[in-house]
C-alpha cells in the first residue's frame, strides 16, 4: 500500500498554493494534515500528479476579534482541543475536535482540511454548521466568505471553485448567554460518528431561549442544518419536555440512509436521543454562564 | 520528471541525511532506508498506531507523513526513549507487569503513553485509556498495558525512582 508517484511542492504562502493549483489543475492535491488524503492515496483511491504541501504556510492560529473567533485553516485538531480561548468562548468546537480519530490524527489533522474534505460524518463541519460559522475561501479572484450551511453541498463536495482554498473559519460569538455541546455515537473510539449532534442555545436574561442552532452528522450527504425543527424551544424556558419535543421534531426531519454500520431507523433514533442530550447540555451550560 | 529529494532530519538525536522519492512515507524511509525496524507497519491508514513516532515531540502516524515533509525536524522512535542501551522506566513497568506479548504494538504504546504523560503527568486511568484508544493490541487485552502505564505515571509522581526521569 504505497501511493502512486507524485511531484512534491512546498507552498510558503496561500497565493503560491493557488497559483500552483491553477497551473496543475485537478490532478494537484492540497496536503494539510494529510490524515484523510494520505490514507486515500495509500489505498490508491486518489492519485495526484502534484502534491502541494501547505504546512510551511504560517498559521495565525485561533484569535478573537470582538464577537468573532477567527480560526486559521491550518489550526490542528489538538490546538482546538487545548485552546483556552475556545474553552471559554465556544467549548463545543474543542469538544468536537477531541472526538476525531486518535491522538496522532489530532496532532496532524487541520480544521481547514476537515472542512475542505467534507465527509458527511465528520465532527468539525457539523459543529460549524450549528455555530453558524463562515468559511473563508481564497482563490484567483480574491476572497469569498461562505456560510457553513451553504458550503457543504454533498458527499465530499463543497462550494469551492477550482483553484480556491479554505484559508480559515470565522465563528460568531453572539452576545448574551449561550451554551453549546457536541455528542456522538461510535462503535469504537475514533471511528467516524454513526450520528453526531451539535447544539448551541442562546438565552435572554429571563432564561427564555432566543435562538437555537442544531446540526446533525451521519444522517445525510452533508451535515444537516436542523435549526428549524429545533426552534420548538425558542420562546420557552427550555424545560425538559420542550427539549424532548424539539428532539423528536429534529429526528423526524431526517431521512437517514441505512448501511452496514447502522440502519436508517437506528440512525433516526440516535438523532433523537443525542439531540435531546446535546440540547439539554447546551441549555445547562447557558444557564451556568448566566449565573456567573 | 520526478526526482529524488535530499532530506535532512534527526532520528533519536542522530543527524540523518537521505535521498527520498516524494511519495515515500516517513515509515517506509525509516524502515527500509535507515534500518529502524522498531517502527512497525500495521494498517497504513493511521488507525492502528504501530508506526507511531514523535515528530518534534508530538506523536504522529509515520505512515501518513511523507519523508520529504520532515526536512529540518526531529524524529524519535522507541529506541530514543531510554538512555543509551538502558531501558526507560516506562519500559521497565511494561516488562514487570507483562504488558507486552508479541510486542508488535509495544513501540507505539510506549511512545503515545510517554508523550501523553509528559503533557499530562496527573492523568488518571480513564484519561490514559482514551489517550491509548488509537493504539490497537491483539494479544494482551489492554488491561496489563494500562496497569503498566498507570504504574509508571504514579511512580513518577510520587514513588521511588520518580525523580530519575524527567
């Protein structure tokens, strides 16, 4: 199991990577953490004429600018897990990152790579949809900002145009009290989720829900934005019965595929249970942050 | 036309220079070109942990990094764990507690456990268990491996010999 031969290019800037993508076309592949691309190359599912290594491009890491968290595309999963900034402003993202693969995968894998790869079962794309994040994209015609819910289009398919690259992710931190949580079910630790649920809840001063974001991984051809059925809790004080009701509405809105790992019914059932728990946990965290 | 590239890095603190094809993994170069057969080929997909090495101190899958990528960096294999020819205290606990049977997973177990505990010296058994969840063993059933890693962690925190290894 060795990859087919390729020419290796080490980019030191995003514009250089974009130039090379334009020059070498679709047979050129971008190498970030390589934790999805390289297994596919080893299995000969992917053969690249050129591999453009992004690891020498300086990373801006994780930063906060007002009400927005900016995350560089080359930020590794382990950095998300360990970031005090994220733990404070958006714990769900670090939690989701901690569920990816194994410890070695998290040392190499990057958020930009996960986003561009767009596996419908992946943790970070799902979390970003629930958080209403924006994907920052750079290409020959400049920068574009695409809402995560519009960026992920289908299995391993995104809104990226040829020669465009993901350079970062912006996560809004809404004012007021918010709480978020990410939960998933796997057969074995480190597997892709059978179902994963990301939930973010916002409460006003009286404890009434003013906004909710829910996304589900593993049920469709992309992380599904199911904030609409989850909005059954908006305008309420998010008591357990309301959470259960919203979870049923979220599960009913899915049409999961069945495969060798889990049947369609099982995935829908998991969606309901995990949504109930994730919403409850997000609510509890929002209440706790209000009490601080 | 694709050419071989010269790559310079250190393996267990020894300066190393080798000419590699771009598509050669670090694992392949360590084993086949440099004779480091203590790094094992397991799955080739980053799942099993037998090819674990430390790259600039962080555990990685050597099967998923191309050798050309590690130019200028430092690689540590399990051989670099102990001082010279003596075993590391973590290895001693593996020996005493029967944490190694066929031995194929052992280098990866040792490196991941050692790196994790150097960052999280106070980690308890459950945290050790989840740190090692990505290292597969098909012989011992994990209990003795966890016993050995936990014994090393507690000994280093408090017990005899705790101060001899940083």
